[in-house]
């Protein structure tokens, strides 16, 4: 029977889904990027590993055999204490999308996947033919589907607060060793989830290479546009029919952009990953020198006189990205590329 996992109501403002924590059908409104900008090379997906032991090798593109290990298991820290997992798992089932993305970044194709995964070309290609382990209409886990895949490792994330936890841990651990890591509002801790996933599957070295590429790109943007970034306050928002959301540096995308030198305006004093406001509060963005939003938000925003009257809007300094809520180094690195392009455009127009 399906086991309820999504949505996490405490993380989802009413009327709109501000982060990919709800069922896939509702998430399509966010329209995450349908394009990979060369991500396959970055992620190593040109020679992806498979977690299916029937594949005969861990990296079918290279023809190499599964990694040998002197130990048969390792201990990893999780929300439920230390858990013993296989040293070289071959049939991995992630039950939440951040772990799906992290595995793909590391060159591992799981034997099962969540219905919702950010619409990112490299990921979509790698996941072709991989069955979903949840119900497409609700996002609820289908325990029988997970069990049928005969996993040797199950990984995912959940709230640290036991009162909010939704993952059926007791049931999952009867199927296979299960490692559950802490989720934070607006996916602000995606780097920690990536690191924990890498540790659980023995791919920390590969993760370090991804981290280095990401850090170098952030540093390059921060240095190249230092004067512009010092002089400009940005705000990151999205909008629906009746309200809009303001994001802080503690959101997943806010963390990425702040690391590349973006300084927030109205969102600077906000500790929550996001806060929702009525449309009558759009004027609080008046000090922003530039605004980043989503393509799907623009029709709602353009219909609001308070938005069109903002200095940044009048100056043509509104930029869009579909890469809200990056949950992996692959998508976060693509977001850095887009932010660098925004900075270049803004600098030319200054």
C-alpha cells in the first residue's frame, strides 16, 4: 500500500508550491530547467554507473567492474543513529529527489527513482527506464514497488523533528538498510544531503571533484563582477495568483547565489528559507537594484502595478531562471552559469 510522504505541509505555503516537496503534478508549475548545458560531462553521466547488479558492471560506459572493497559494510550517521550499509551497494533506491540527483551527480543510476526529479536534461537521460517508487498523483511511497526492486540500500531525507517526519522508516528498514538524512526548509542544506549520500555509497572522492568545480565557478563569478555585486542589491522571488514568496540566503538557490557574491535586499534579514506575502507587499522590493524570478511568475507579477512601478522593473533589471531549488551540484553549477550571464547583462547595461 502507498505510504504517505508528500507533501510536507509545514514546508508548503497555501495555494502554491514554493519548493519541490509536493506531488509531481503540482510541481510542474515551477517548470524547472528543461536543458542541461553540458551537465553530462560535469556529472560524469557520459559513463554512468548503475546500481543494478544485473548490469554486470558499475560503469557500463567504461566497462569497468564493480569496485572492490576490503570491507563488506560501513557505518553512516543518519537521523536514526548510525546505520550499517553495504560497502559497495549495487541496488540503490532513493525515496526523495535530492538523493536521486546526488546519485546521478556521482555517476550512479538507481534501480528506482521518485516520480518528481528536477527537469534537467542530464538527469532525464540517465533515468530513462528507471521505474518510479511512488504514486505519480500524490507522491506517496509505494512500499511494494520498493520491495520488488530488491534494494540493498535505501536512502532519503526527512524532517529532523520527529513530530514532522513522514518517511516510513520502520517499514523501509525491514526491506533493506535505510539511511535517512535531515531535510531543511527550502532545501537549504542540499550540500549536506549530497555529502551524506556520497558517504553512504562510498563516493566521497567523486563528490570532492564536483565541489571543486562548483566552488571555482562561484569564485570566478564573485571576482569577475566584484564591483557590480558590491554596488547591487538583489531580491529573489516567485509569484502566484494571490501571493508571492521572498527567498533568503538560507534557501537552496539563495545559498548558491550568495556564494557567488549576490547581496540580498529585502531578503537579507530573513532567516527562513522563504516567506510568503500578499501582493499588496510587493512595494517592499523598492530598494532592489535587480530582481530574479521564474518565467512562470512573470505573468502574475506583470499584472501587479506595485511590481511594474518598482525601480528595478522600470530599469529592465528583472531576470528569470527556472533553476529554483537546486538539490544537487549539477543543477547548482548550472544556476551559477545563469547568474554569471545575468551579471554580464547587468554590467553591460549599467
